[in-house]
């Protein structure tokens, strides 16, 4: 394995624009060192946790671009190897994180839901194996939809919109869409809970409680429909 000092030096050279064949070969070697860690993490997620996983290794171009965007050093880039898992709900998302922490003691959790980065929402969990870090992204279906939408718009208007720059109208639209989708995730969770309680207790629910639950269900359903329509309008406009 390349030494940490050598990896740091490779990053410095790339940041300075010295992308000759030798340096790029060493960068590719460094990327390949993450493969065993990725395979180990992916096998735990699929075989032990029963999850469907997609994965990727950050391209050399993306690594160089990330180095040039900020003050980060190459050894500090934590998403060179990454897995992605899609949850069916916010509760399921939290459960997956808890399971990952069980299988990977010491995992670091970064919850990007309440304070999203330019609209991006997800939970990232960083795990280590053989001194290499693998980033696990856990998204709900709606968070994943937003991320894909952001990528498509970035292809059209420039990658800088993912970082809050570039076309101001597109950036604002993505932020508003993210907020609406987050609200829809929350309302959907609450609606499922209330509907589940009504279905579980059926006729055994006291009349007063049933009225409260049913009123709450109608309010949530109205909120859900209104938010969904607003999202539809936003998508047509963009």
C-alpha cells in the first residue's frame, strides 16, 4: 500500500495541475487499494443484512476535481469507495443505520437530513476495513429521486449547481424541491403510522379515539396530496 505521506504528495501534485501519466497511475493504484474494503462492506450489507446494494468507486476525474475545489487532502477524501442503500421510509432508514452500527462498531454517522447540503438529504455512514474507509449512503426513495434529479440538471446546467453555484433559478428550484420531498417523506411516515393504528385496532378503538385518529388521517392525506401536486408542478417547471 502507498504510504500516507506519498498519498498526500500525490494529492498536492494533482491539485497543482501536475497530472502526468506517472501520478495518474499512482492515483489509480491508490483507488484499487479500496477494493478489499468495499467487497467486505458490500458482503455484510447484502449477506448479513439482506439489503440490496449498489456501489461505485470515485473516478480519477472526480477525485482531481474535488481536490481542486477545496483545501481537502487526498487521504481525507472519504468517498473514494461507496455503497448505496435505498430505504422505503424514514423509519426504515434509521433502522438500517442502527444495523450498520451493530455490524461495524465505531462507524461514523453523518445525518444530512435536517441540515441538507444544497438540498442533498441522506444519511452517510463511514466504516473502516483494513485501514481504508468505505462510505455507505442510505437514502429514502424520495431522497434518491432528488439526487438523481440533481444529477440530470447538473449535466444540463453545470456541475456547480450541486454545490449551490451557477444558475440561480435552478439552484433555488432544487432547494425548494428538496424541502417539499422531505415534507412528503415526513407526512407519508405519519400517515402510515395513523392508518396502521386504525387498521390494527379496527372496531376496538374507542369512539373518541377513532374520531381523533380519523381526523388526523384525513388532514395528513390532504397534506400529502397537496404536497404531491406542488412537487408535480415544480417538476414540470424545471
